C-alpha cells in the first residue's frame, strides 16, 4: 500500500495568501458578496489566515456566525490576532480540525472551500461529513486552482450532486475553476 501524504498549504505561505497582490485576482468581497446574506451561519473549511472568513464576517454586519476551520493551529492564531479587539471578533468562531474529521456538527447556510479540496486525499469522506450539515437552500462554494484538470473538477462536482445539491452559479475567478451549489 502506497503511503500518501496530504498536501497542506504550509504556514510559510500565509503571508502570500493574505497579500494585496493576491486580492487583485481573488478579491474576497467581489467573490463572496453575491452569496452572503445577514443572519447566516457560514463554514470556511481550510480557512488559512482568514482572508475569506474575515470578509464573510464583515458582510454579515454583526449578524450570524462564521466558523473558521483549519488543521493548522498557526493559521487559526493568525486569524485570532487579526480579529482581536475588532467588531467582527464576536462573529467568528475558530475551530481546529484533524486530518480525519472536521468535528463539526452544527448546521450551516453557507460553506466555502477555497483552494482546499485538491489537498484532501479522501474527498468522498470530506463531503460525506460536511454536506449533510448544509441547510435546505444553503450554498456551497467550491473554488479550485486552474491547474486542477477539468476531469478532476467534474469528479468533485459529481460527488456533491449525490448529496442533493444542484449547480447554482458558475464562478469566473482568475486562475481558478469554481462553482456555487445549492442544496435542494
């Protein structure tokens, strides 16, 4: 049996993920604003340094909740330091997961998986754990690097559809493949 290692974005890249240069191509406000409404519970899986989590919290304007999930304590510490003493601090919950499980059992209205699904060895287990948490009419946003093959991305979409999701809106994000799904 081959011993596969999970490819996880290293802590040393956290600054790049949060850079002004990256935000030119992946502007969190532009990407998220059409899909975030007040009073929702959002789940950002593989949140990294919180670029998208913090934007979701801002869009919630003091309502709702954002659960930031990452397996690296260091990434969660970066978010904690960024939000400490701010108005959005009470909107954000930091949650450390393991490689085997998200360990989340709260129902949510919006799930973001930005550039992280390709890092997961067992995608079916990931979706089996997360997708049942999404409320009816809830949204799931998947964005993957453009280097991911169309075949691999379509395979991800096929798994998602098995859980009662339909394609809602194709995303046009530079250097990326993306789709928003709606749970019916």
